[in-house]
């Protein structure tokens, strides 16, 4: 038996350091979290613990070609020739804009995600802005702070108040959640959760505040108003480090008890309790969830919430995602900085529309399952089904998107290839070695990229560079001590974080009243837009669940449940009983699911596990708008309106 260190490459807050136990024959026996990593704390989530089982389930075994309504197995040479010939034909006939590279964060390793983009940059093919997840929140914080990085989660252990705002950490970041609970046990830290529904995190909070979805700007302003009136604001800090407080104060003064109660549905005494907690329990941590920013006013909500710690005299006293704290030259790894051609970059949130109207004749998907995860599914699937659209999918497992493909290429999982994963919360890095040799006839993304480049006779030498050489260069300023060489020989190193009191705003200060926003024609202060839910309609919230990472792990845990959670009063009104089949519909689509009657949502709101399929196989995301947010271009999943009927 032996134990090998590696890193979970999933799109996850936690980026766990893992210990994989192998038997004498090299089979994986178990995977556990590494105790030595201060974030991982010796445990994994239910997905990490099952990755070795998933090595052998539902895998793409070999390259596969579509023949009518099924796939036939082929060899790599045939598959790659077919892909490169088709790509060359599309480039020649329709131009480089007609080839789309559609990728996201199924594996966040630099060699799997960033480096293979070199091919598409060399070709100048169309790419997306990667805005499907967190982009609006990043842009929002950037307006006031310059960059969006905040505190590192291990700092939670020294905080007296931890506020999870639109963040279901007990499910979506079990290790941040564990740190918060440790702080509570060790020093009596208070945990507050702000979420329209009773999430797992809310259930275990000391105080749960339940605003209407999309009303957090008003809640934030109410809080600012309270903190200002009670003298909890740190005037010295405001003077030295910030600009524009007087504008914020003036705006927030409009948000008194009646106004806040009316917009948010939160009783004023809850705002007072939150204000007292912020005023008295110092230092605090405000953890901003990705869930907070996936709605019509998502970016403005994040703007408002991110300003609260600054009032209390804290440098970046929030956490959102720390990716921008580290100095890694991703543009070098991805080849964007090297390529002559400038690719067209289209909105990922809106791309379904473009695919639907036939803008692309060649689509290459990697590390993503767009046929379930993107909004506006009917348009997307219509486009993917067109006879003149050639679709290639490179994935570890069979997916819904692969069902639409002309060619499916098998990829190694993170256990089967060498890589380097940069976390987006903590700052520990280590190599992901090839823990086991590939169990299918898979090839890595970097290998496929090189092979396609050869077949397309591309001359750029940076396409054929050793990926590690580019990583070494891109990480030149990234590590506190040591080198990529020491990482490759098994060292665990720390990333150097940018200082917390450095603000890349035009004034160099925290700008409550954002000059950048003004320059872009946006409101300099966050703005609460009026909310209205037409009678008979419901807001459908969708968010992460414990056993799946987006659409992954259904081979282990079964299909993502096709359910909707509805409040008892609403159910009674609509004569819906627990377990009834109901149709959720709007002008974009219809999905049939089973109703679960529960007090975890209030009247007017329903909740479903995200990225699921309905009972008849309809994708949940056929109900979602593909209209990007104005700030950051992010999605609006949590603003979906549906009617509910019994078929
Ligand atoms: N309704 C609704 N929809 C949502 C959201 C929501 O809140 N509500 N949230 C959105 C968010 S936040 C996100 S991040 C997106 C996620 O959207 P996706 O990124 O499409 O999500 P996944 O289903 O995880 O797809 C990742 C794919 O990468 C594959 N993969 C894993 N490892 C590798 C590898 O090493 N190589 C290759 N080539 N492939 C690999 C997996 O098998 C999987 O098919 O969904 C969005 N969709
Ligand atoms: N188990 C598991 N963990 C994951 C993932 C997974 O698929 N499964 N995916 C990873 C990825 S890609 C992401 S993006 C993150 C997502 O994880 P989180 O950042 O936690 O975001 P969500 O799960 O989208 O939503 C969190 C909460 O926001 C609430 N919410 C929705 N709208 C509003 C609002 O207007 N105001 C307030 N205050 N709250 C609101 C929802 O009710 C929900 O409980 O998790 C990562 N971790
Ligand atoms: S999915 Fe997240 S919590 Fe689970 S093992 Fe991977 S990094 Fe850790
Ligand atoms: Mo995400």
C-alpha cells in the first residue's frame, strides 16, 4: 500500500489537498483529505470521496464517431483527422468567427483548462467570456475596490462574527463551513446567514435573515443606515482609506424601517440585530456567495454587501473569490498574450442564442456540459442539433452535451494526468501527479491541442512548447518561496497574495461612490431596482446540492432529483399535495417535476436543485433567460419567474 498526494481539480471553493491510498497493484482504495492543509482539515466532501469509483463509471472509453443515432468506437488517428479536416473546412468556408471554443471549469488545472486554449488563440476562433458563474460579482467588487480579492478563509478562525450572505457554504464549501464552526466552538463566533430560503447553512446559523430574492441592496442600505446612526462607523478609517462615504450615507438614509421592511420582507428588528452584531463583534467576516449575484440585480447586491466591512474599518473584510489575489499570468499560459489574431469573445450567458441561430459551424466543447448548464436551453439544443453544425466534445464521462456530438473524445480525469491547480480561496499549491495510469484510451487536453495544431499545419512554436515551461514563466512572481521545479518534485508551496490595503481604483482608495462606475455610465452607488412578482407567478431559485458538482456524479448518486420545493400556503392555494407532479413554465419553456411541500421557502418562492432535468427529460435551464447582466455579464438564474400548474 502507498499513499499519493494530489489536489481536487473541481470547480469548487475548497481545492482540497487529497491523499490517495493505492494497493500493491496500483488500484485506488480510498481518497481522503490531507490533514496538513489548513483548508482541507483532513476531510473531503461526498464527491471527492467517490472519485475513484467514478474512474470506472460512465467513462468515454475511446474516441467515438456519430453514425446516425448512435456512436461507434474509433482510433485517435481517425478521430483527430476528422476533427481537423472539418475545422479547416469551416475556417476556410465561413471564417474563424464560425468556430467556437466553448469551455468552462470542469477541471481547473492549468494544463487542462488554460494551456489548451493556445490552439483557439492561434486560430483566432470565437471564445466566450466565461461569465456563467461568478463574473458579475467580480466586476461589482472591482468597481469599489479595484480588484475583487478579499480575506483568506483560514482567517475565519480569528473572527468574532461570520456572515454568509447568499452563500450556502455548508453545501457548497464544506471546508469554509467547517472553519466557521471551529471558530464558533473555539471563541464563540456568531454565525449569521442571509438567504431567502432555509438552506442547510441557514438552519445551523445563530441568526437567519430571510430577505426576498433580489432585495439585498435595500437590506444592505438599511444596515448602513443603522450602523451610521448608531455610531458604529469607523470615521478614522473612512478618512484615510475611502472616498464618497457622504454619498452612501445620504442614499442609505432613505432606507429606514418601513422602506426596508417593505422591500425586503425582513423585520426591522432583524436589521438591528445584524447591526449590533457588526458593531460589537469585531473583527467580522462577510462571506459573499456566488448565489448572491446570479439574478437581475446580482452585481448591485454584491456591490452593496462588499461595502459593509469598509464602514467598520476593515481592509477587504469580505471573501468572494481570491483568484485575483495571486499574480499568475494566465494570458501567457492560454496564449492570449502570444497570439497575433484577436478572437471574438461572446457572452457565455447569451451564447445559446447565437448557437441557436446558427452563427457557428464548428463547436468544440471541453470541461463543460452546456446542454444542461447554460440558460436558454431550447435555443442551444436547437442549434446543436442543426445538420450543418459540427460538434466535438472532449470529456471524461458521457454527458448530455456528448449526446449531440459528432465526435466524442475521451479525457483523463484529474487522477490520471499531471497538472497544477490554482485555488480560488486558500493559498496552498502542490502538484497533481498522475496518480494512476489512464484507465481508458484517453488523451490529455494539451496532447489533443498539439495533435490538432500539427494536423492544421500551424507554425507557432508556442503551440508545441512544453506546458510546464509556460507554467514556470507564468508563475514567476506567484510563489512566496520556491519554484515550479520544487512543486514538480512534490513540494507544497504558498502563493504570494497581494496586500489587502492596496486598491487599484482610480483614487487608490476604496470608492463607496465609484468613479469607474460613473465612467462606464453606471450608477456610482449600488442601486435597488423595484421588485415585482406578477400575481400567480413564482420566483424559482436554483442552487448547488451536496452530492453533485453541477451535473457531475449522477453515475454515483443517481439523477439529480426532479423536484420543486413549495410553501404549504401556496401548495394549498394551488391544490398541490406533497409528491404531485407539477409543471413549471414560462414563455421560454416548461419542466415537469414533483412537488415537495416544505416550510424552507416562503410564499411566492420555489426552489429546485440546479442544472437538473425534469421528469420528462426537459432541462431545467430551458426556463432561464440568456440575457446577461449589465455589470460583468453574469447570469440571472435566480430571477426566473414561473407559473405552477397541475398537468
Ligand atoms: N439553473 C442553474 N444553472 C446554472 C447555475 C445555477 O445556479 N442555476 N449555475 C451556473 C454555474 S455557477 C456554473 S459554474 C455552471 C457549471 O456548468 P458546467 O461547467 O457545464 O458544469 P459541469 O456539469 O460541472 O460540467 C463540467 C464538465 O467537465 C467535465 N470534466 C471534468 N473533468 C474534466 C477533465 O479533466 N477534462 C475534460 N475535458 N472534461 C472534464 C465533466 O465531466 C463535466 O461534463 O452552471 C451554471 N448553471
Ligand atoms: N456541493 C457542491 N458544491 C459546489 C458546487 C456544486 O455543484 N455542488 N458548485 C461550485 C460552484 S460552480 C459554485 S458557483 C458554488 C455555488 O455555491 P454558493 O456560492 O453557495 O451559491 P449557490 O449555491 O448558487 O446559492 C447560495 C444561496 O444563495 C441564495 N440566494 C439566491 N438568491 C439570493 C438573493 O437574491 N439574496 C440572497 N441573500 N441569497 C440568495 C440561495 O437560496 C442559496 O441558498 O459552489 C461550488 N461548490
Ligand atoms: S469537490 Fe470541493 S470539497 Fe469536494 S473534494 Fe473537491 S475541492 Fe474538496
Ligand atoms: Mo459556479
